[in-house]
């Protein structure tokens, strides 16, 4: 067993089990590699992190072990972080780490309570230390800020608010005994409030932070978009904030519901940060994010309906990313096994 709480939630709720089991059967290979079958059959460290967390949701320590071994064997770098991109044979396509995956992998390892727990916890502590050493900068007033990766720590620093997984950051503070993790969580809320004008606009996919404290929404570093947008990165921010123990974070997520409940917005793949529609095509993560915002705003019925729509869309048009978030969202929200320790 992974934990008694996880076992109880997982065994007692098919709503949690079914999307997670579907993701595992569709995208996790027998050797523990999480394959993006709709994106050339490659693998990203983020996917391995999702696989570890969903192995926990389904109370499957053997699967957790296989996913961790593949991740460790093929992606872990000498400094303790993980290369973010590999092909189907496990050959690295990029040696750059991504802090969202590094954080979630550390969280999954430190939460684990099954066989070989001591070794998993030791590995998790190593990853956690590497994140703090290589992916964190000193922000305004000397407060630590999680950047997008080691490459993103220059001035201005590159930030991806969706990497600020608040439940993980808060839990890491308790799991490691290091208060810097809670400081990272607290500053993430402060910065996101600034980026979104207190919830009047949606979080951007990307932002920049100068050494002088200037914070600016920006377009994605890969140049795909010409302006700051709320897309398949930023939608995760809403889920993380709605699942947070921090009442300010949950309140912020609830205020985003005012924009996301408008016609066409809740399912649109990409929006402008003011809510204008950029790409109206439906995406499971967009629906999941709207569901999280609705829950945070006190509308459980709307939230449940949007989560059901996300699962239905994933069933009809399956994708790796949609499947991951259709499975993770119910586990993170409303008392699921990955819900915050509040």
C-alpha cells in the first residue's frame, strides 16, 4: 500500500479510479515509460511525474517503481534534476530540466509509503535539494521564487505560473522540514495576484521577473504566440490554486470563474488573459481548469458537470495531456488522494 488515506480514497471512488486507470492503460508502457502517443511517441519528464502521482492514485506501488526506475535510468542528470525530453528509446532529445516535473517527481517520491520507501524518500530529498539549488532565485525582498528551470534563472528570470504546484510546495515544506518550500508557495500566490490584477484577468502561460522586481506577462519562449496568453500551460495554474490550502489562492481561483464561465470560454484551448477567445477548440484541460475555478467560486454543480465534460472529451478524442489532467483533477480536488494537507 502507498498510504492508508490513498488506499481508502482510491478503493472507494470509481470517479477517481477510472480516469487514472484509463491514463495508465493508454499511456504508460510496461517498462514504466509514459508515452505521448499523440505527439510522436516521445516522453517528457512532466509525463513521468504525472505517472508517478497516478500510480499513487490507483494504489499501485509496482507501477510506481517501474515508472521511477525508467525516469531515473533515462532522464536523471548528474546534478539530481531530470532532462525534460527523450525519444521512445530513452535517448535524450534535450538535457534541459523543467521545474514543474522536478518538483512533482520530488513530491511523489517523498509522499511514497510502499516497499522501498526509505530509498524513495532519500531520492526525493536529493531531487528537492537540486530544485532549491538550481531552479530557485531570490525575488523581491529576498523571497525565493521558483523559475521554469536552471536555464530560466538569468535576469530577467523566466517564470511559468503553472509550475507553481501549490499543494506540492506546501506538502514539501512538511515532508522535508525546510521552510523555503512554504516561502515558495506564498510568493507564488503573491506573484500570481500581481500578474492577474487580483483575479481580474487570467494567469498567463509565461512571465518575466527582473532583478528589480518588475513582473511582466510575456509570450512563450518558443515564439509560438505573439502575446501573453492563457493556454495549456496557464490552465494548470487554476487547478493548482483551487486545490491549495491557502485561502488567498483558492479565492483567486474563484475570481477567475467570472471570466471562464462566459459562453465558449470554459472549453476553449486558448484565451487572451482578458478572456477573449484565441482558439475555440475544446480541450480537456480547459474544461478541468474551469471546473476548478467553479469549485473555488462555490459552484459544485457546475464544477462536476465540467469535469464530466472533460472526461467525455478525452474519451472521444484521446490525448496524453488531456488524459493526464482528466485523471489528476478529481484526485486533486474535493478530497481526492492528492488533495492538499489542509
